[in-house]
């Protein structure tokens, strides 16, 4: 007489084990909510400054928000930020102010984390303002006002 070595002598064990395995496979992974689309007024504090500025965000979709400066103290005029890989990002052309009051063409790359709201703004100018072009990078943090 042959004895089945791979089976348990307990009644129902094979069926119960199959049920446990099926239940484990059917258990849904925890759902991760999509980051909230920034909406309303936020303070913007750059790490190299004590001056607070404000941006007003207006959603333009589930992965899009429009930021408008509220005090004229930043380069933000009306920038569209798009959500990609957990970061809100904007890249585009703008005018950068010179010390003499003139302005020069510039490109900007701004992004901030969708959860922590910590970000970085990079502004690159070509020759202008009486000197060579430059790139300035400024970390910042947003806080709901």
C-alpha cells in the first residue's frame, strides 16, 4: 500500500489551504489616493529669503493646475503646472528682471512634490542685463494659506 507523503492527514486541509491561497490573491492592495490638485491661495517661501509671496492655484483638470502670482514678487504670471511622477511641473519662457529695471528672455523650470509641497525653481537667462547668461536655482516650500 502506497502512502501519499505530500498530503496532510487532517481532513479538509487541502481545501482550506486552497481557500486561504485564493483569499490572499483576492485581497486588494491598499488603494493610494491621487495627490490633491492644488487649489486656492498658497504661501511660497524660498529658502534664501524671508519674504513670503503668494500663488493662487486654480485646477484645470485632474492633473493640471494654473498658478498666478498674487503680489508681483515672483516670475509667476500664469503658469500651468502638470502632474507627472508625483511632481507638479512647469517649464516655459518668461522675462527675467535686470537690476536696472529692464528684463531679458529666460527659461524657467519649476517643480514641487505633490505631497510635501517642497520644490525647486530654476531660471536660465542668456546674455543680458550687462553680463553673461546664468542659471539660478532656488528651493522653495508651498503652504496652504
